[in-house]
């Protein structure tokens, strides 16, 4: 409905209202020969029906005004709306998205069923594995231990061989040093080698040629044995007491002197010498005393009558002919 038509309706209603009000206020006698019933009906129309109709008309006018505003808004929106081609593109995008959604739901359902199947397979596998029991696990552990033990044995064997070889090399060096330190012939032997299997001693001179053992004198052989024992004690790294019986037997004076000065004071932290007065006499005894190598002196005296040995403090007295063994100790 056009605005001009609405204005005409409003004007018409207002005119009719004014006419009706004027007629109501007239004090003249009603015309048309109206009786009281008609007059009552007219009064009812004027006082009740018309005001209601007026209110409804106002409501309709307000509604029409709101509709006009809505129409104006819609017209503006239509003017600013996109072209129909854009709507077609949006419709196609919606259809494509709906198709992708259907495909995604289908894929989800397939994957869900696969997951359920895999879950059942995992449960079945766990059940089968649990049936092996502890006995099977223990058997595998035993097999692993056996295999590992074999490897450990091989490793220990190799370690022992390498350790033995390293210790032998160290022992060779130390025994050579000790032998040359005790020997007064410095040009006789240059190096001593020890066989890793038989532990046989081999002597070599400065030119690398072997030195035959029969070329050594009895004293030199004894010094070699002492050097070997001395070297073993040094390589072991432990302080062990050393006891030597007849320490100077079969040694000449030069070897005796080297043994007294170089070996006895340094053989260990404690050395026990079991000697007669023919081996360590007053000269050798005084030499050991001057070097402060003696801590205690004892005489082991045997009695034929009682068949007992008594221990007395002190070494052989000067000029004594007693042949019992005395004991000299150092610390």
C-alpha cells in the first residue's frame, strides 16, 4: 500500500470521527424515527465499537509503518546483496562440502571398524603370549645366560692372556734391573726374557745374542734366582716378608758384597736371614749394622742333650765356634 493511500485513509477516519462527535453532542431529537432500542444500539456503536475500531486502526497504522521500515531495510539489503553467480558458487561449495562430509563419515566408519578389529587382534596376541608362561621365559633366559657366559669366558681368557703378557713384560724389565743391580759383571747380560707359556728364563747380551746358562757360574745362577724372586715381589705390589736360608752360599766376595749392600736392605720391608758365622761373619755383620739394616739379632742354639732349640738374643760372639744358625731381621 502506498503512503498516499494510507494518508487518505487516516484523513477519512479523522473526518468521520469529527462528524460522529458533533452528532453525539446534538441535543436535537433523533431523526429517522428511531426508537429506544435503535438508539441504544447506536449508543453502543458510538461508545464501544468505534473506539475499539479506532484503536485497531492505530495498531494497523503502526504495523504498516513497521512494515515500511522492514521493506526499506530489505530493499537496501537487496541492493547490497551479491550477484546471483556468487550464490551459485556458494551453493556448489555447500554441495561439495556435504559430499566431503559424507565421504569423511564413511571413512571414519571404516577406520573405526578396522580399529576394533585391530583391538581384538591385539587382545588375542596378548592372550597367546601369556600362554607361553614363566617356564618358556626362564628357558630363554637360561639360553641367554649360557650364550653370555661363553662370551664372558672368551673375554676373560683374552683378558688373562693380555694381562699375563703385560705382567711378564713388566717382570722381564724388573728382573733384568735386579739381576744387573746384583751382578758385578755389567757386560754379561743385557736383557732377560720370560717365555709366556713355560716361564723359562732366557738371557741375551748387548748384541741380542742368547747367553747360555752354563756360562754362568754357580754364584751368578744364585743371583739370577734371587733377582727373579725379587722381581716377583716388586711386580706383585705387595709388601711380603722375605726369609733367606744360607743367603751367601756359593758366592764369591764381590757377589757377597753386592748382596749385602744392595739386596738385603731392599728386598722387602722385613727380611729374615738364616745364616752361619761362615756366611755372615763379623765383617759382613758390621757392614749391615753400619747401614742400619738390622733391627733384631737372635741365636738359635741347639742342645743335643735335650734335643731342643733355644732362642737367645744377639748374634755369634767374637771367636765363637758355635755352629748353630743365627737369625738376623730388618724392618
